[in-house]
C-alpha cells in the first residue's frame, strides 16, 4: 500500500477534533499558513530546503488564553521517516522538520513541536518537544515527573506541561519583572498615581480581570464608563469572595481614590480610549496568563517590591521590607509544612509567606477534600495597614482562595489574638516591620507575639536584622523563658538588596522553655544562596543554583549536622550571641590576607551602621 502524508494529516485532524481543539472561540487551528502577523514574519524565510523561501508546518495552533505559546505539527506518512540520526533533514523527517520550524518561531513564542508519522491511529509514532522562547535549543517535553510526552494531548495539557518547564517558567518570570518596570514608568508618566496607588491599581485590575464578562468586554466601554465599571466589578468580586474578617468597605476603600482619579479615565491624544484602558489591556495580556497558572507566585508582592525600588524616598517604606520569593519558599521547607499544618503570619503584608506555604501544602495533598481544607482552614494572617491588607486579600483571592482567615487590624489586638489562637496554629512565619529604632515596635516584640499565638511545640520562624541576634535586649531573656531557640541561620548580606540590611532566620519551638529542653541550638552559615546582583533585575538565580543549595541547607538543618564552615551546634543563653559567626569552626589554612582585611572592614562598617559600641 502506498503511503500518503494526507492520511497522516487527516488522522491528526481527527484527534484534534476529538480533543476539542476546534470547539473553543479562543483557539485557532490553522493549516499550512497563519494569519498571525508575527508568525507570518517568523516563517517568511523558514523554508525547509534552506533556500530562504516561506515555510510552514502542517498545523499551527494558538490560543488567546496563552498568547506566548504555539503548538505546531509536522507529519510524515512513513514511520521510518520519523527522525533522522543527526536531525539535519527537515524536508524528509517529521522530527527534523518540527525542530526546524520551532527554531524560527521560538524567537517570539514558547513552541510545542509535535512530530507525527504513520498511517493508522494504532501505528502513529509521536514525539513532542518544547522550544522555550529565546532559547538556543529545543528539548523533549516532559510532565512534572520528568516522563517524556509521547502522544497528542489536549491543548490545556500541552500548555500546562510546557508552562512548568523550568526554562519557560524562568523566562516568563524575567519577562514579568521587565514588564513591571515598563508598567511603573507608564504609570509614572501617564497615570500620575502615588506610590501607594500603583500596586493597588495592579491588584484591583487583576481582580477585575478575574471576572470573565469584564475580561471579555472591557474594550466596549467609553473611558468614563470603564472607570466606573472597573470599581463595580472589583466590589462584586470582593462580595463574592466573602472575606469574613473584613468589612466590605475596608476592602474596597483603598481602591476608591483610583476609581475617581481624573488622569485615568479621560481620553488623551495619545490614548484616546484612556490610560486605564491601556493599563487593563497590558495587564490582561502580560500578567493575567502568568497569575492564572503559577499559583505559588506572589505577583502582587513582586510588583509592589519592584515599585518600591523606584521610590524617591525611603526604600524601606515605613519599615516594610518584602521577603524574596525563594526565602518564603525556604520557610515552608524549614517548617516542613504538610496538608494538616495550620500556618500563621501576624504581619502578612501581601501574603508571600501564606502563598508559599499554601503551594507546598497543596503539593502534598492527595485528595480534593485535603486541598479544600488547606484553603479554608490552613492559612491564618493578620495585617494592619488597610492598603496592604487589600493587596494581601486580593492576592489570596487570585490564588483561588486562602483568604478565609485573613484579619485586618493589629496583631496585638486582644480580639484578633483570641480569634487566631482558636486555630491552634502549629507553624508561624514572620518578617516583622523593621523597627528603625522604635523600641515599642522592636522585631523581638513581634517574635514574642507570634510564639504566644502558636500551640505548644509549634514551629515559629522569623527573618530579622542581625542586630536582634547579637545586641543584648531584655526581650531575648523573656522569649527564652517561655520558648526554645531551635536554630539561627545567617543569611546573605545583600538578601534584601537594594535595602541594606543584614539578616538572619531564627527558628523557635513555641511554649517549651529553652532551659527545659537543654538542647544545643543549631547555627547555619547560609551566606551563599547562589543569587547574584544585577543592575537591572536586582538579585537573580542566574545559574540555577538555588534548588540544590536549598535542599542542602534544609537537609543539614533537619539532620542537625556539624560541618566546619557551614553549621555548628552550640548551647546558648539569652546573654550569648545568636549567630553562626560566633561559633563557626574556620579552616584558617584557606584564609588569605585579603580575606582578613575585608572581614575586619565589614565588621567595622557593621558596628558603625548598627551603632554598636
């Protein structure tokens, strides 16, 4: 029987039809050519012959739900023409051909390339590749367990597997952060918003875009109508969310000034549909696809952190120093959260700790009931500032839930304390406002409060300035009278760059007096997290070292290992220094004169900065 490539294409078309590719308005299945201008441009010189003419795969699939992805198919009739030994014959082989087109299209898209050969459904041979946008090479597409995909999947499944490819995720994150800078400049130049209003505009718009009718119709409103509709939909979404510990007014009030902002709603020569329309359009295209997929990512917090970098005044923003995402994730691993954990953050901010905890808890959940229980009962937060509370609550709503036990008010308020104690939380996570010299709001005051709100034996983790670990303070004695200092980890000096504060992580066992346990405290010298400082992107994990470092750190802590230069156990009291540097064994054979001089200089600078005599 002669073999016909049209038969293979018909088989693929039938499979796509059965998988509902043709049923959705958002999805486009094109054959041999595309109407998408960017795709046309990229395929202009993509002929498989290599002679510079136009080329095109058999099928090109795109979706407005995920604008940065394309799925392409290349078909061959004969399974012997599936893949050449050197992948250098795109005209004759399916795999070679799909990789050829992927290379051209990956300049602007994450490309899932599907090579298919065979004449019957049972004999079809299928290979699937992912070519991340901007990457040099394609690679086999795998599921999250690392198993290669060898069949045609639904659009949603293909996109999901491609989305969680580490390279795709990292590139999307970099693109998102680059966009946050563009967005900041756009708002500064055209929206005339205050620094506190900018993140509210982002979170409010993302909440509005969660409303599908609004997401599909926002371009139909006049400028003045759009501003009113933006606010109406936000109120509707907050009402639907039923946040129990917040009056509806207190949730929507922070957004109300934006809803009547004169610069946002009026047409201009440059933006005839209004600046607000342009902002909604940008966030819909650039941010919503990201936030709807990466549920562990604190998008609102990341944008807030980026915006803080550009403020002309105090970058600490009244003591608020947002915890980097990899550190909020580290806390969840230190605490070893499980689906049964109840996690408390008494200074919740934008919800970064709760989001990371929820993500790690959900990964370990084995049933829908467990997942629902985590969202309804496993996360408890308190935030005093109305604007920050609105950001945190909206952030949790965007994750699908987790906002059920968010309290607005002071973590020292008796009513709130009584309410959160009823949850019997076994994990506390905390990045307190850095006190900036105010003794009433000293970081140790917040640590004491967090530990008092946990159940006996609960794990309390806080990241605080190093001065809390080495400067005498009466609260240290009081804390150890009632709680155990389990571990202290010295963190990278520039962890909070560009804010210049040296920090450590403290781990406590709640309501078990330190003297009673009679244990040695574990000290970790966690100074190198693999991140490097860059001028444009801040601190980044440029060489993908973090996951291995995190795993090593957490294992050495859990096993309470003694490793010269990295970790050490030491019995301490409130009078001693609580930092690894004081007890670490050093291999002096590797210390150079420059090392010694730099250490002395850093120590002197640290003493001056912290006013230590």
